[in-house]
């Protein structure tokens, strides 16, 4: 029997889960998302991706600024939902909200908990050079991603995979995982396990100071930073002449030399150990382009240095 659900989410990552739940016949009593924010040159209010998807499905959308007051909690309880599904919502759920639905609140998190609890699990997994990550469905408690685990889905991280590519895989696979978890919940078969106490790491937000490339590090550290921040916020460096560019895609290359130096006419760059080749980059205010396109308009001589 389909469940009556409250869905809580905000970014693009959450949209497949909302759509998949609705497609499988679950009743979406209400959708909670962050309020529209000013965006673009005119700073017009722009609804979240989840709000746009919800309105296309004619679902009720709510955007409270907080869930800590009595009115918001009464409204939440009044939906009479069996469970709440939370995917990158953006607001803390206080205890009265966690306790307001029959089966509890279930979160889809983009890591294999307890590794990479927190705000930026996809970026941090790649930046750390992890070979594997995944999605976790957990029953929420008051802690930061500390709830009991219901289901996990493992996903390998390819050698050149970017955060954007991993985001899309986990978004899709996570939606399917949540549907399977709710199917087990419907039949009383969903089981929970406490998170291991070993292996806990935290995926803190990406700071601006982390985004500048340091060529005086081994090639794989530089490569993991670049792909871990691609496409957003983007790892950057200065080309010869001082123009700032984001590097979006790189791969391992042969060669050695002074860190940051250009080793050939294909934008192979020396690092402290080894080298990498730039495959895709982006000038400020421009669209991403291949290294070949960039070099046609901006030749970079062998021996020049990136800073």
C-alpha cells in the first residue's frame, strides 16, 4: 500500500527522488523546500529546483524559514503523513518534527556513512582520492547524519570522474534506493543498523581558500582537487600573463619538470611528482572549452608556467 509522504529537499540532487516516489504511487502530502532566492542580473526571485518540479506535479509547496516554532510544527503534523523523506533540504529538523510522523524521517545522504557526514560528501570523496562512495538511506535523529542505516548503495569512483558526474549517478541511484527502502518499510521488513564508530569523517563546506591549485603537490592530489571541484565551485590557477581560469577536467600524463611548467603543446603540466594534462577549462565569464579550443585562441608556449 503506498505511503503518504512529506518530501523535503531543495537542489537538483533531490529532484529525481521526488519524481520517482510520485511515479511509484506514493502520495506526496506536501513538499518542503527553501524559499526562492534572488538570482540573475535582475535579481528576480528564483524557486528551487525541487519547487519547480513540485509545482509541475501540482503538489503543495511550503517554504518555512524555520521548523522550530509551534505554528510550523503544527502545520507539519497536520499533513498526517506516514513518513518524511529528506534529501538535501537545508534546514535542521528539530525533535518535534522528527517525532511528528508515524514511521519517522528518512534521509538520503550521498556517501557511505559514517564516512563523509555533512555538507559536501561528493566533493570531499573525490578530493580525498576515494575509490568508492555511495548513497545511504538512514532514519534521522538529532545528530548530524548520525541516524541508523537502513540501506546503502555502493558506487565506484572512476579515475577521472568529476564531482558533477558523481552527483548525477548518486542522484539517480539514490532515488531508486529510497523507493526500495520505502517498499521494505511498507511490508514491515525495513531493518536498521547503528553506524560504525570507526571511520567517521566530516565533509565540511568547500572554502574559497581550498580552490586555488598548488602545482607543488603530487599530480594525483592536484588531479583529485580539480575533479572534486568540477564543475562548481571550480579549482583555478593563473595562466601565463595572469589570466585566471578554472580547470574542469584533467588526466594523468607523462613528464616531469618544475611544478607548474608547461611540458608540451597539449597543456601537459608538471607537478611536484608526475604531471597531468588539462582536458577542459573555463575562462571567467565564458563557457567551458576543450584544451584544444583554448590553445587555438590563446597559445601557451612550452616552458611557460602556470601559477
